[in-house]
């Protein structure tokens, strides 16, 4: 029986699988954790939802498995998969995902090249 005022759990019941959730910036409410559909948990729906624009300003993706007792940041894995799929489709990363992918792939880090210094 559900008690009044209780919040439903995002932890899936009965299945042993990884769950992915997305923290993203919502312009109306600030940083929020996205609602998770427990019917289709896993890596694939998160990547598909990101590419379809469900999360327009993602910050990070966290994976967890309650049965196995672990939790980890999966943002780099998701960023690599987004890049791979866009490359296969011969298209650019969607503009609303570009910062996320760049942040976790590390493609555009500022590098200071050594310059010869001449002192006269």
C-alpha cells in the first residue's frame, strides 16, 4: 500500500538491469534529473532520447544497478556513442548536444603550445 505523500521509486522492480538517468538543464526549473521510463531502461533509450532532442541541455548521465550495488558516471560512454552514431549517419552532432559531447570526449581542450621566447 502506498502511503500518502510518498514518492514513487525510480528503481525498477524484479529485473536485474542497468538504469540510466540524465541530469539536464531545464530553463524553467534549472538543473533537474530527467524522468525515467522504467519500462525501457538501459543505454539505448538514453542515446535515442538524447538524439531526438528530449534533453536539450544535458549535463551528465548516471548509470546504476541496485541489484549489483553500483553507480557510475556514464557520460563519456554516452558522448562517444552519440559521436559514433552521428559519424555513421554522416551528420554533425545536433547543436543542443555539442557542448555535452565536447565536454566528455575532450576534443576541444585548450592547449598552450610552447613558443620560443626571445629576450633582447
